[in-house]
C-alpha cells in the first residue's frame, strides 16, 4: 500500500504538473475517442497498450470483459456504454480480451468456482462461450484452449453489446463501430478480429487483411 501512496505523492508533485494544462482542460468535460471494455486483470492497462492520454478512453472493466445482455437487472456495463454512446458521442467500442485469463478458466471449469458464488453467477453471462468451446474446440488443451476461449468470449460479448437498443440502431446505420481485440501479455501484441476472414489478425502489420 505504501508504494501506492508514494505514487500519489509523485503524481501530485511531478506527473500532474507535467500535464497540468491537460487536466485543467479535462475538468471542463470529456470527449473520449473510444469506449474500451476489458478485464479487471491487473496486468492489462488500456492506456498503456494504446498510448492513450487521460480523457481519450472511456474504460469499462470487470472480470472477463463481460457485457450482460440488455434487460439484465443491475447492468452497470451497458449503462456505462449507453452513456458513452448517447451522451459522449463515442463511435468506436472495443471489447478486449487477453491471454492467460483466469475468468476464462472459470468459464471452462465452473466447479472450480464453487467457493466463489458471486463470480460463478457473473460468469454465467459467458455460458454461450462455454458451449461454443465445447462444440468446436475439443481438440485443444491447456493455454491454447484458454486463449481460444478468450477469443470466442470477445465475440460473444460483442453480440451482447448489440442487444442494447442504442447500439443496435446506430450499428444498423453504420455510425458506430464495434471492435474485438485480444492482448497477448508475453509479447505486448494486440490482435484484432477481422470478420472478413473470421479470425484475429495482428494489429500493426501490413498483412493484406485490412488490419493496420
């Protein structure tokens, strides 16, 4: 805890002063470029991997980068997205999964969550992911299986996003874009889902897939 307190002091004395003009401008309002939905895992930092400054990303985080479908009670995730789109005018929404995701291991092994009933109920929003994995990925095991689960979960949660009326309406008119990303811890690489080929392709490569 002391490291965090020391970090606050450093920010106030050094970091804030270096960007004081930016923070003063942000006090007047926000105009984020994208809504970034990702896992609560401490190893993933949306601002770090996108080199974004404060005010550029509207971030929503939870265990497993889950988006419950519209109509689910106490749906803080869709409430946040609705605000980002309807009030802030965000036109790009990113759902970003990651490798070595503990939540995805729980999705595949729900019995391991018996002592964590709240988390187990939460991950029921990934039941479709579990079914897809069971039907199509029985040939995989270990980390390959967990990575495939994380990837499929990103796509499932994108579908859940489309159940929000404001998203469905704007997506049908082509005025909002939904993106599926996967972050690889050990290399820092980001992979983006390309619907044209039905797979994730590395971001930042001229690979002929339209992913740059």
